[in-house]
C-alpha cells in the first residue's frame, strides 16, 4: 500500500522530540545547531528527525549551503485539522452530555441536603 | 523513552484503514463482522487494527461476549485538536498572506488591462 500524505504526516507527529521541534519552530526559524541545544540528543539524531519532518511537509529548509534554517510549514498541520473537523461534533456532544450529567448530580445533591 | 499518550494516538492514526474504521464508527457503533464487510481485508487484520485503536483510546469495545460492538471514543481526537490549536494562527496567517498576494496580482493584472 502506498503511503498517503496524511499517513506520512501522522507518522511524523508520532514522536515527542519531533513535536517539540515543531513547537520550537512555531516561534521562528532555526538552524540545526540551534535546534540541538535545547534537546539532549546528538546532531545526527536531530538531523534524522528533521528529515522525517521535511518528508512529511511539516518543515522546509533554506537553500544556503552553510546556514540552512528550518522553517515550520503549517499547511500540513491544517490538513490534520481538516481531517479532524467532522469529528468535532462528536467530542463536543460528549462533553455537553458530561456537563449535563454533572449539573444533574449537583442539583440532586443540593436537593438531598435541603431535605435533611 | 516511554510512549506518551499523544504519540500512541498519532501512531494509531498513521494508517488509512484505521482512519477509515474511525470514519465508519463516527456514524454509529459496529461489530467486528460489520467492520470487515466494507474493507477487503481479513477479520484477523481488522481485529489487529481495532486493538491498536483501543490501546490509543480511540475506540472502546462492549462487554457482551458474543456482540462486542466497537464505539468511537472522541476524547482522544479532542486531545489531537487541542495539541493543534496553538498552530492554527500560523496556517491562518499563511492563507491570509496568500489571499493578499492573489488580490494584489489580480488588481495589478486589471490595471495592466485598463492601460492597454
């Protein structure tokens, strides 16, 4: 089965270091050495993560030979948000029902107290 | 490194069949045999996918021995949406800039036409 784009994106996001790299890049572009500093892992390991993010279209790299800044590309994250959107009503309904249930429990508890 | 919850969720979503199962379950609960029908894969393969989805908290299974309906659990999808939210302004800004650029190109093209 050929890997579709969304599968590649989800796969790239299934790693806490890669998500932390994206969080750092959401503040602005950074070079590989700037990305290595906050993480206690080697530069080759960071470079490997960056390749996965780049293949998934989540980041892009500058063209300059020496200074190839990494930049977050938010369009791939938008495709995840678009995929999620039809499910939104399901979790909203779920939390509405939970709210309703809690309100009912509170009012029952208040009634019991006023009766005693 | 221990797998955090979000990593398990993204990992489970990184498969087109598992996403198709979630789409089917968003319409209502279904038994394993009902899930097998629309997919051209075996029941053991579907069961394996269901186990991955269940471990990620994306679905839950009924308790009845014979009829153990699968049900989508949207709370795990909400945690993905919550993780995405801080990035929303980035793709919205990006598409705003694209709109702005297209408007500018259109107005320049209209000016060029009116000059000729």
